[in-house]
């Protein structure tokens, strides 16, 4: 069994890879921005991490979306629908939660397949 950890600290890893599957969590870097800008920031970071390990957003299997305020789901969905290619929507859950940093408006948990040649 081989587990690869990316960006590992004492407390967490930016991503973990096992059996050609990547597990990752992204939070926004632009903390003072609104839900639209934070969503774009987080999804851009997801794309970058996936590409770094030989995957892409078409390979996303499952996503959990954590929103500070569930009434902002329509704004998140506008960004999501523009970002995600047609015909490859993953299994998805969206919940309202109290996030670790009060300035976060969104946090994503993503599971995606990695191309076997990687």
C-alpha cells in the first residue's frame, strides 16, 4: 500500500493520493472578498492541485461544499456552473456550517480520479 501526501504539515496535508484517487480540501486565500470571488479562488486552487497530480475537474467524483451562509448557494452555483465542464458533474453535497476561519465564505472537499499513467 502506497499513500502519497502533498503539502504535509503536522496537522494536515493539502492533498492525499491513494489508489489513483486524490482527496483534497481547499479554502479561499482572498478572505476579504465576497462569496463569488472566494468561490472562484477556491475552484481555481482545486484545478491547480488536480493538474499538479495528473487529474482535472472532469475527473471529480465527489464534492462537499461548505458554505458559511446557505442563502449564498445560488451565487456559488453560478460560479460552479461556469467552472465545471458540461456533462461531468460529480456527486455533490452542500451544507451550511460554521467554518474554522470566520472570514471563509466557502470551503470545498474534493475526491477525484487520477489518470493511471501518472
